């Protein structure tokens, strides 16, 4: 089983220089892949962040 690192939306926002709400919107739109841990908790896959970064910059 492959384990991939997960990061918090605030960390993704900081890395991509966007707001946290943008990170959440991209998650709900399917642009970022992640895992909804609980009702109020979300983690984003690092590979998904890298993909967005490479497409945008």
C-alpha cells in the first residue's frame, strides 16, 4: 500500500499563495485531491498540490 503525505488547507494556501477558501473551492471543484477526515477537517494530497503548482507556474 502506498502512503502519501497529506497537508492542511492552510499549508497549501501558503505554498500556492492563495486564500484558504480558494483551496477549499479547488477541492470541491475537483482541482485538488484530498481526504475529508471529519465533518470539519480536510487534508490535501501533496501530489495534488504539486500538480496544481506545475500547471499554474
